[in-house]
C-alpha cells in the first residue's frame, strides 16, 4: 500500500479513537489495533506517538483546506464565497463533526501537553481574513475592522462549539442561513 495512504488510514483510526474514547486513549497500542496493524508496523510509519498525533492533527487541517480550495474553483460572487467558506469551518455532517471533535481535542491537548502545538492561529487568521476580503470587495460597511474580525471569529467558534455539543442540531441549510444573516448584517 502507498506509504502516504497508509499514514492517512492510521490518522483516521486515531481520529476514531479520539472521538470514541478521548485523546488520552490514543496510544500506539489502541491506534495500531484500530488501524489493523501491529505496533511494529505502526512504528514503521510513525516512530513516535507525538509525530502520529501531529500528523493526525495536520490531516484535519488538510481536509478543511482541500474543501476551501475546491470552493476557489467555483464561480461564486464575493458574498456567497464568504458564506460557503465560513460554512466549511463548522460541522455540517458526520465527517465534519468528527473533524471538529478531533480538532477540539487537539487544541485542548496542546494547551496541556508541553511541546505539542495545535497552531490554531492559522484558523483564526483565515476567519479574520474574511472581513478583509469583504472590505477589499467593497462590501463591508464602515466599521471597526479589528473588532469585526474578533466578532466573526467568536461567532464561528461559538457556532462550531454549539454544533459539536448538540450534534442533533446539525443542519447545513440552517447553518448557512445563520452565517448569511451574520454576513448580511456586516455588509452594505
């Protein structure tokens, strides 16, 4: 099997363990078992557990970035582009809920585990850059841009957390309407 494909399979097995049992149960033994490998085979792909966890976290980011890149290939007006972009940052189905759950686990883990950096600054900047995009497109109403960036970041984080905590409320159409309402409120 392709080396990178196997690493992705291992990372996704790690996500499942984190989702079902918590990040502290994501040991090399449980991950190897979840991926259908021996511990020795697992070490062939990841010599240290920290490198496996870092890879699994980066795979979450990469899945989101892939969806965002796919958006760039679509013909969308600027307002619709921002709504669709922000929609990709909240859970809207089982897969994105799993990604969000694992992402929150990694961020929490990074706050307590010395040397493990969840690096959520990129995500924070991506959300904040939406305000600058709207401004550059001439759509943002006159406002305190820095404050608006913080408000949008808080709104998307709050929405993501609420949907994570209450997954029965996940509804892509409803989430899109809420994001559209927010964007309509800040544009001209």
